[in-house]
C-alpha cells in the first residue's frame, strides 16, 4: 500500500502538529505518523483515570504556546475550532522555610508582595532592565539561527547594545541563577520564589544561563499568567489535527516510523513498522531524538559521518516524575491564598534546591525535593467534579539511574523499581502534608508516574528525561540538537529535524515546528 503527501511528519507532539497545521493552512497535504494510539505526545489528557476528573498526565501549562509565534499565527483557527484559554492572576507562588509569596500578574499586588519582602526596588530594577531588552531576550529564544533573519537580529542587538554592551550581555546570559538571586535580592523567600523556575527549562540554579532563563520566565508569567485550555490540552491537539484534516491531511496512529528512505541525497518516504510507505513530495519532518534519527531511522550510508558521531554523543538530562492526586474537596493549604495559585513550588530554600539538583545529577534521590504543585482546577473548574480538588505534582530533580538515596532510607539496589518509585512518591507526599492539611482525609485517587512510565508514554523522553535531552548550554540554542550547529537541517535533503531535542528546546511553544514550517513556506 502506498500514500503520497506533500509532507510526512514523524511523531504527533506539539511541534509536529504546529508544523502540520501551518503547512496545511497553506494547502499542503500532510500525513502525521504517530506510534502511540493517541496523538499529542507529552500532551496526554486523560478522563479515564479518576471518574469525573480531567487529568493532564504529563504537560499542563501553556504560557509558552499562548505567548509564542505559533499561537499568534493559528489563534483564529484554533478559536474557530473551540480552543478556549483560561488564565489566572496568580500564576505562581512559593512556600519555603523562610515564608511564602505569590507572584501575580497584577502590578499593585506585586508591589505589595515584594515590598513586604524588602525586595521591591530590586524587583522593579530587574523588570525594567529586562523589559528594556525583552525583545532581544525573547528574540534570542525564538530565532532561527541559520536564516538571514538571525543576522538581522544580531545587527539589531549590536545597534541597541554596542560592542561592550553585547559582550557584557553575553556574560550576563551565561550567569547561573544562584549567584544572581544572591546578589540581587535580600529575602530568601524572593530567591526561592524565582530560582526554581530554571528547573522548568531543564536547568538547575548552578547551571550556566539559569539566571537568564529565570528572568525570562519571571517576566513572561508576571505579564502573561499561566494559561491552560478549557477541558485540557487534548482540545488543542484535536483542533490542530482538524486543521490538518481540513486540508486533506491525515493523522495515522499506531504507525511507528521505522525507516526514512533516501534516494539521490533526498529523503523521499517513510516506512512504518507495519510496512506502509508514505511518500513525501516536498519534505519529511522527524520529531524524534538525534539517536533515533541518525542511528536508526536513516540508513547509515545516507548519514554524513560527523552527524552520526554528534548524534551518538547527544546527552539526556535528569528524569522527571508526576504524581496526580484526585481529592474529594479542594486542598486546604496552611498558607492563605495558595489554593488559587496555578503552580506552587514547595521547597526548603535555595540550599535545598541546589542540593537536590546536584543529588539527582549524581544519581541520588533528593532528601528535600523541590515539589511543583499544580492546581489546574483552580483555573479550569471543569477539570474536577463540583466541590472537589485535583493536584498535578511534578518532580524535576530525579536521577535517571539511581546510585543512592541522599536520605539513606530507600533501598535502590534493584534500580528504578515500582517500589522505589512509590516510596519516593510517599516521601514527597509526606512533605506536602505539612502544607496541605487534608491530603490524608480527602485524597480519593493517586497515580504516580516514574521515569520508566514517562519513557513508555513518549519514547522521546529517554530514561524519563521530560525535556528529551540535557538543556545545559552546550546542548542549547546554537548547539541543539547537535554540536555541529546545523539547526534543523539534517545533512539529508528535504529532511528536517524538529521536536524538543532541537532548538528552541522543550516546552509547549511548538517553536521548532513553527521555525521549520516557516522555512518551508517562506
Ligand atoms: C511530565 C512533563 C510535564 C511537562 N510540563 C510542561 C508544561 O506544563 N508546560 C510546558 O510548556 N512544557 C511542559 N513539558 C515539556 C513539553 O511538554 C514537551 O517539551 C513538549 O510537549 C514536547 O513536544 P514535541 O513536539 O517535542 O513532541 P513530544 O510531545 O515529545 O511527542 C513526540 C511524539 O513522537 C512520537 N514518536 C517518536 N518516535 C516515533 C516514530 N519513530 N514513529 C512515530 N511516532 C514517533 C512519540 O510517540 C510522541 O507521541 C512537560 C514535559 C513532561 C514530560
């Protein structure tokens, strides 16, 4: 059986669907091949876990998408197809040993909050300094470095900052978050409010560039909040698939791509595990890991040797874990106001943050984890039955392979067994009980996902790395996915590499799908 399309896209994560939708809107007929039985990749909305609850098994928060160029391009179609974003004035908060705080989208509330912490002048200075260069910061993260527009961007930065300013900005760009928050803010609460956000880009507070990422995220959420789609991420997935279908394209699930066929230096077709061949007239886009692309999907004979060598050395980062708690009433936080915050970080201090990231990097389970507590039902009440509560808990300081337990309590000798996973989840929930008083009495359903579960749900999350590749600076921006600085080009004609393993990295922005679609359409 054969099928002919303008473009064949491997994988159905947000980057694939954004690219597919953009190409479809310009009349391309697109086939999206997905090995799982559902589309969406790390957007995995489930209504069958706890009756009456809509659970985002994996990703949940859409500020990157709503604030990004893909949404700007597709918003009117998505609205037509029923995608509705809900938002909040309370995107994030922190509870730490030194106190608590909430970052709001309301400037007057932030003035009061940072004033009470003794950090108002520092916060205002950071925001106004960053605000003056926000176009450069956001531009840097969204630029296709390998197009003429990158040179324009460089020229704009040069004109705005001058030679010395540009060099100084380079150093500032590389600063880790820990020294930056220490130098800038007085209160340990302010530091603990901001620094954990680097985790959401795969970094730790001692990693190069984590201060820059922290500033970008702080600015983005204090301006844009924490949008989520009414009814769950599945609504976005369905609408993007409809856009592809409206142009005659197809989403094919249970279709694992096993070979990209190349003739005359050009990628021509994709073969699935069941032997079906999808021909591509114009382009093939592969949203897979570098190893999958260069070492498995392509025949070695078609891969330039420097590409396969670079792909072999692509590294994965720490693993992640998710814990979902269905509650028969909303969580009762011991700290007033936290019940309506979208995403609360619960941690001891900067010290525990640094310790836990370091522990996970070295293969140890942290003893004082940073607990990311998401409350989707606080923004979208349709996610839980009336009067009930739902917690989306995320852990980002998790070793991919276990060498020990920093607390010396969990026997890890068998590796990541379900027992180790569940005992570590128990540690997290025990710590959370100090801040949410009705966990024991009102949790009616629990679902724990460890690193192996993440990798099983989405094969690109190698070893449970939620970001499909270590995001430290040697594998970021210019050097993502490969240190060859080849961008989305693959060394094979008509074949493009997209997805979280490629620039601009992980997250629900759909950035790589957008950039490659732009290239193909411009
Ligand atoms: C637990 C978790 C929580 C997160 N939370 C957030 C959040 O709240 N906000 C945010 O912005 N980001 C979040 N992220 C990050 C974000 O979700 C991901 O970076 C993003 O969704 C990745 O999209 P992608 O386009 O790279 O593809 P993915 O979503 O990774 O999907 C890739 C798809 O390709 C398929 N595939 C792979 N190989 C093949 C093949 N050979 N043939 C066919 N199909 C194949 C896979 O089955 C998968 O469905 C989270 C990630 C995780 C794991």
